């Protein structure tokens, strides 16, 4: 890693990765450059993600494979598939998110850029939030976009499509935020797959239950405003607290 500065007071962090060299510009003045550091971190992580296409496509293909194999292993009756579709899609989305969580801080920890991130004068909250947003854009948003196609394959009733997409749009960011806490706690461990699942899955279950129930209730004609309210409140809560918790966990793990 190379660190340099220019006449504007901005710090350039150049990170060499197997996919290439990524340069992020982070301001040295906390009062002026917090947003610049936020967008620089977001841009850096997106560039790295798109250069590592295997990490980008693995959760999406996992999501597709799990949903596709489910009718072959359980039932192929359209009426029964329609009843099971909300739960199947939500469970598959949760597992796909869990598969991609390990990449959130791992590469930065291995190449030393995570330590540089912790030393930046900008608030760590915004830098971790930028990494969370990047993670959701490359691993959560594609699942949301693909979900209507898989819902059609599972014969989901037409009344549930909009609710399915909206609940995933609210729920998948929560899964990423929760996962960032678990990854931050385990980033320094050599073998962390099982430990990460034990930490993250219990916290993700309420999101899974509410999301699947919202789709099922929408199909039955039951109002789902309360489901969206709960998911929205959870999203606001974790947006406020998860980056702080992740930042604190990263400091403990790295030190």
C-alpha cells in the first residue's frame, strides 16, 4: 500500500490487489472532507467488486441455484409451490447474503488497507457505512432484481410480486448491516465461517420472518402496512447503530 498527499490536503491511498491497483482519495481535513472520504471509499469498494467478478457472481448464482433446485427436491405441484414461494425466496436470499458477507472486510484486512481506514481522521461511521452500501449494491440489489423472475418460476400469485420486491428492498440492506457486525468481530480469525453464521443468523431471523409473512399476507389480501413499518424501523435502527458497532468491532479485531 502506498500513501501520498497532494496540494489540496487530500490523502491518496493506493492499494494493490490481485485484480489491480485501486486508488482512493481520502481527505485529511475532517470538517471538510468527510463526504469526499465516504464517496472515495464507496467508489474504491465498487471498483474492487467489479474487478473480482467471481465474488460478485457467486451469491447471485447461489440464489438462483437454491430456488431452482427447490421444486425438484420438494414438490412440483404449482399450487403448493405458490404457498411455499415467499419463504423459499427469502431463505435463499438470506443464505446468499451470508455467503457474500465474508468478503466485506477480509480483503482489506489481508492487504493492510483496513488499518489505514481505521487511522483516517474522518469518522469511521461513514467509512464503514460506505463499505456496507457497496456490499449491498453488489450482493443485495441483484437479488432484489432477480427475485420477480424466480417468483414467477415458483408460481407466486400476482398479488405478492410488489410486496416481495419491496420487502427484499428493505430487508436485504438490513442483512448486510447485521452481517457487517459479525464480519467485523471475526475478521481476524483464520476459520470464521461457522462462527459468522452463529453470530449473524439469529439476528437475521426477524427480518426473514417479517419479510416472508408480508408476502404471504399480501397474497391473502391482508394489509401489510405494519410489516413495512417494522422493516423500515429496523432499517433505520441498523443504519444508525450497525456502522458504529462494526467500527468498534474492527478496532478490537485489528488491535
